[in-house]
């Protein structure tokens, strides 16, 4: 049996799984952090200068990029120069022992090091090998893939912003995160298949495909009905009210997405007769007449502040929420007892990070290792990889 288990492994649903992480920047590192949280042993392979995000500053914490800190907990770091044959051999041995290999070089980029799927599978037939690219391994294989490019090329930016204003990017690298989630799902499904059959496989994810599926109802509008959606600010093309509405102080997101919720909204606002009006009885009617209905709702909402309306409407079962800054988002999570912050590491290596989004009743996630320094575990890993092949 090939020895894959590193010393000091955590518990968790993925305990016993070794991940060789050859990815960088966001989509791949985000995926491998999720796997590490769930118990996998993740070895982060970096070039001599480290992951690009180590230098993406500001902001910083203790001189380290918070971008890097946010997506790299739970991993061991080894610096390998893949232009050096001795380091390439270390990388190949790691891939040979791994249950999972994740990479996001340009398609074909790993082949020149003998680390592509076919080469790794030759010595590790059960490997689950995940490749993340911008535009797949076909005609788009030579196009570099960055989230902002894909936000533009997929159509997302055409949907984001005021109707009469320019297109805008989303405030985060939304498709990098989405592709990281899709890679995680693909890896878990392939591990399930391997457990059942003993066979590994190649899992491919690309940002553009993640974007098109992530555009959900907008994608369906085009594919199923030939409709090209357009920018509507914070409004929704198929539901009203489902947008930001002004109150006495700040805007409030109101999402009364069905007839029952709309009736409750009207009751709390003190205008129950509006819910009885046949012009607004169904969602389709409200959406068609949004321009005449919006002033009726706003007139009542302007009598109280956003937080006061939030408490009243949520108590009545109407989905709504204030528009917070990030600190307000964390405060709201604390209010709801979601414990959004976890501190990983101890002493001067203690790093506050954002809690893993999934909770397991039987196999909870763990947070054992802080984001590693460059090559922090290089000596340990080289020694381990140089030991006997069989456990």
C-alpha cells in the first residue's frame, strides 16, 4: 500500500485524503482550503517566490496579505522550483502518493514537468486529478483566465449596474469562488466513484462554464426563450418587490417573492387593501405594474428607519435586510449565532479567518494549521517523501 498519510492528520469527513495542491491565486486555493477544513491533508506546492496572492496588498496583517490569509489555512507549504529536476522529482513523488491533485496552470502546462493527468495516472491509477482553467482545454486553452475577464465575457457585467450607467464588475471575484466550489464538488464526486470502483479520473472545471451556469435564470432566459437580459440596477426581472427600497434613513432590501409574503408586507406597512387590489394580486401583476406599485410601498417605508422595519417585517415573516458594509455583515452573523470568525493557530501565528460554510453533525470541520509561511513545511515534507514507499 502506498504511504499517503502525513503525521498529525486531523479528523473530519475527508480524514485520510492527501491533496497535492499545485494551484495558485484564488479558485484552486479556495477549493483546497475547503478540503483541508473537512480533514484532508493539503500540501501547497509553491514556486520559489510563493503564491502570487502573498504580495497582493494592502490590506495586511502582521506584514502578510489578508488575501492570502483568507484562502490558505489548513495547508502545509513546500517551495519547489519546477525548472530544477530534483524538485520536479519531489513534485512527482508527491503526486504519486496523492489521492487528489489540483492544478490551475494553462491547459497542458503541467505536461512539460511530467505532472499532467496521464503522467500522474501512470504511477497513481486511483488519482483524482482536478484542473481549473479559464476557458477549458479546447479552443480556449491558450487564453489566460482571470475572474474580471470572465465577468465581462460571460455577460455578468452587462447585468450589473444602473440601467442607464456603464457595466460594473461584481464586488468579489465571484466566478473564481464559484469555480472553486465546482472543483470541490467534482473532487468529492470523483472520490466517491473511486471508492466504489478503484478508478481515478480527470475532473475539469473552467471559469466561463461556471459563470454561465451561475447566471442561472438569466442563462435560462436566453437559452430557453431567446431573451437577452439587461441591467436593472437592484431590481429583479421576474419578481416585485425584490430590490432596495428607501426608508426614513437607509435603503432596505425587500424580497416579498410570493403572494403570501406580499400580503404580510402590506399588513405590516398598514396598507392591507393593496394586497386585495386585483391589480397587484399576483406576482406577475406586481412585476408588470412595478412602477405604479413602488411609490405606494415607499410612502409607507419612509415612516420608519431600515433597522426598525427589518425587525417588524422579519417578525411577520417577510424576507428583508439592511444594506450593510462588511463589518455589518459579520455583526449580523454574530447576532444570528453563526460564529463567523474562527482563530487558527496560536501565539504570534494566530490568524482570524472566516468560518467554513458547512456544518456536519457527525464529522465537524477542523482548523488545525494557520496559513503557512512560504516553504514552512518544506524540510518536513521532503523528509517524509524520501522515506520508504510502502506503509
